[in-house]
């Protein structure tokens, strides 16, 4: 059963930049549809934050965050337990940030700033705190917009196929088999994927596997069992894919997740 959470920021902001952390949120926590007069940047220290805004699903795995401009109606949820933070940005300070909701690729400096802010959230000097938040905002203004980490499609055959892939992560079907599944040729399927997803279907599948692996690894499942659950014939192939996508091995990710909760 979903846990409905209260949206705490409403009305005038007490300061131009407000940073808030939410630790150890339960699985299936949901923020109902709402808007802010301020912009909001969301980052997950552990787990994957999922946000639905304007018909788009935005995901925030590690190394990515989600930017929501002012007045964008959105729903937030996490399917597994998670810890995350939000930076609320007063409307006049949003001019240099994207005008649409999107995922942002985060630099090592941004990630370090977020960790520092979380660890010092209860012990701070107000003026120094605002200066530090301004540094974070300046860095976010230069973060590349990545659209959605796991894009969707409005093309009916491709949308059905993507939904099937999400529901059957242990099915390592070839491109030819997937094309036959939607009565398409391989070339047409590849063209549709590139057009709607902005990437080859193979990359989309790797991103999906990465997202589905993270909560399993964080929950303590072995690398071998996660690889098998995601349709990999060997743990080594899964480890290589995960390291390429995340910059660390599954075991290293699992260890960092335990520290980050």
C-alpha cells in the first residue's frame, strides 16, 4: 500500500534557497499531485526517485538529479526505500536553469556538495549556508540536461515493447525477437527507438537493467542473483555493464548504498 506524504513547502520561502533532506523514506511513498511557486531540484542519495510531470516520467538514479521549474505540476514517488534531498529555488533565481522538467547529469563537485549539505544540515550559520547553497545553484546552472534518464515513447508499438521489457527483465530477447514481437523489422524498430528515445534500444535496456539492479543490490541480494534476475548469462557480463553505466561495480554500489541510507 502506498504511503501518502505531505508536501511541506508552501507559500513564501523563508530564504531564496532552501535545502531539505528526507531520510529513510518507506517503499511506495507518494507525494500527491502538487506545484511549487519555487523551482525544485531533487536528488536521491539512495534508492531511485521517480517524478511524473507533464506526461513525462523522470528518474533520478545516482549521478543524476531532477529539475522542476516553478509551477510545474508533478507527482513524486519511490518504489523502494530511499533517502533524498530537495533544493528549492526562489523564482527570480531560476532564470539560468532549464524552463522544462528534466534530468540533470551531475558533476563530482555537485555530488560532493550534496553530501556535505546533508551531513551539515542541522549545524549551520545562516549566511554561510546560503553562500554554500548559491555555489550549488551555480553548478546546477551548468549541469547538462539529460532529458529523462529512461525515456518513454508515444508510439504505440514501441510503448508496448518498453512496458513489456520493464515487466520482464529476465528475458534476454534479441533485437530480432523484439521486432517480431511488435510486428516490425529490426531496422524500423531501431529507427523508432532512436527517434523517440534518443538512443539505441540496447542502451535503453542497459539503463533499465541498471535501475532495476540498484534496489536489489541495496537490499543485499548477491551480484550473481541480480545478474540472473536481469537475464544475464554470467555475473561478469552484468558487472561490466553496470561499471560502464555507473562508474563503479555492483558490489561497490551496494556498499555505498548501505553507507548512504
